[in-house]
C-alpha cells in the first residue's frame, strides 16, 4: 500500500512541477523542458526529478538554473500539495528519449541489424500476399 501512495505522490509532484517550471524567472531556464519522471524516497525527504530538455546545447545551464530555483519550486510545491514534509528537489538530466531514438535508428539500419541465422535456413514461412 505504501508503494501505491508513493506512486501517487510522484505523479502529483510531476504534474505540479510541469506547471511550475515555466513560471521560473531564471534566464537559464528557457526552451521546452519536460518532467519525465519523479522518484521520491520512502521517507519523502528527497525527490529526484528527471527532466528532458529539447535544446541539448543548453542542457547543463538549464539544470543549473533549475537547481538555483529549487527553493522557489519547493515552496510552491508545498503550497500545492498537502504533505507534512515537502521533499528536497534534486534535478537530473534525462537522456532516455535520445537513447530510445538511437536504438530505433540502429534497428532500422540494415548494416547494424544482424542477418538471419543460417542454421534456420531450412524453415520456410508462408508469405503474405
């Protein structure tokens, strides 16, 4: 039951931060920023926030801007959520979307995909017309 509660808290934090990040006035926090995942510790003292940033060249400065605006985001999050303790926010860059796109690119590349196993050459599949 506790993990279900933790999952709901993670979803609420993700939803609220997605709405709060565009209100940050730090000039480093610009562009399309998506909160992809939130992982909160069971004692609710820390929340690791994974963000995906469209402009990869400015990703490091955006993360620094979010870290500096962490106090503001935590305060606004505490106003929006009804929790005894609002977790400390730790921002991490999430490259899972780029990683997935790279894997798809590799799968579509015939030079990378392994050829058929010659040991299975005797198996004939019915061709669809």
